[in-house]
């Protein structure tokens, strides 16, 4: 199919126009096997990356690792005197996940590429991972929550270096139900057209 002489990849465009994250609580195990996950991660690494710095990395979390992180989140919440609901939500995202990939923003010293652009590349890697999972028939959901921003949690639990941060906790699993569509942004309110 063509539009103004441009060849359109209709299946890909239709996918992008209808893609929908799946709520993490609706995803069940088992998660994808290693070969499928490696294909998703390969897609995730094909993102804009000024300077070819690869300012991101991935940590695949399964089984006992998720249980360990749930326990650490509970301990951190208690140490911080956190509200019980907030604490349970933070620990629960690990306890309930069939499989999770921590997308780590790992900026590289560069005179040409600002750290903000490197963080955007990590975000692009996270979205590409999510879209690859959906395209391969899996459900996926991008989470963060307070554990993503707690330095003790990410350093003790995931071994992040001081300059690294969590861009996403990506939950991937089998869909148990099709999510309802949600309202989408109003283009007129979000887009400006500048011709001169």
C-alpha cells in the first residue's frame, strides 16, 4: 500500500496504532523462554543511540530473584516507615510478576552526547522491549514504582552502580484477558503545527 508515493508497512502501522500495554496484574506465568526473550532484547537494542554509546543494559529477573526482590522491597518499606498500601504495592510488583526485565539507564561519559539524551535512549529501549513482547504475542507492562527510585533497593537488590538508574521494570507474561481500550490523547491539544 502507498500513501503519496510512500510505501506503507500496513501491519506494522496497524500494530503501532492499536498497541496497548497489558496491566501487570492480568499477566500470568510462565513467561517467555530464553530464546523468545533474547529476540525481544535484540529488538530492544535497535534504538536511537547517539554516538553508539549503548547507555543501557538489561537484567532479566525470574523465580527466586523476584521473590528475593519482593522481600527486599518489604524490608526497605519497613525501614522507611512507608504506608502499608504503598509498601505492599512495591513488593507486590515483584511477587506477582511471571518474569521481569529491569531496563537500566547506564549513561556513558561523553563530551558530545548529554546524559539526558542517553536517558531517552534507555526509555526508547524499554518501549522497544515492550512492543517486541506485544508483537510476539505476550502481554507486557512498564512499571516503576518507589523501588525503582530507592538507591538502597536498586544497589543492593540489582547491583546498580551509582551513576545508573532504573528506566523500567518490564513485566512480561501470558495474557489472561484482553484489556479494555482507554481514552487516548486529543491530537489538537497535544500537537502544534509550525510552518514558518
